[in-house]
C-alpha cells in the first residue's frame, strides 16, 4: 500500500543532470511524495531537479527510487521552491 495517492497527470517536465541543458521528460503520474517519469533520452543521475517549465525558477528535488527501460520513479525531497539540506 502506498503512503500517498497517485494521480495520472501526463504533463511535460524538464530535468537537470543530463548535461548542461535541461532535458525534457513526461511526468506520467504524481503524488505528494513523488512521481513517475517517461524519458526520451538516457537515465538521469540518482539526484536531480524537476522543472515544470524550461523557464521556471522553482523546482522539485528528486531522488530516483526505481528505474525501468524508459521510465523512472522518484521521491520528492524538500520543498518545491529551492534547495533543501536533505538533497545537497
């Protein structure tokens, strides 16, 4: 049984950690505690930032919890507005 209820969202996202530019992804489902992404490129690092716009100033810190061929599951760490000590 999951701690948080997941909701199907299917929205675009951008993540850091795959080079110097933001890499696109699709956020497939999301909950208060994490999300599932569909990736078009390679797998991201174990920790990265998720943005909901390539021009956004706020982000979610993400920690990869599982990975399958073109999808990953992440846990959100900290708040939605900046760096948190748990992530650094």
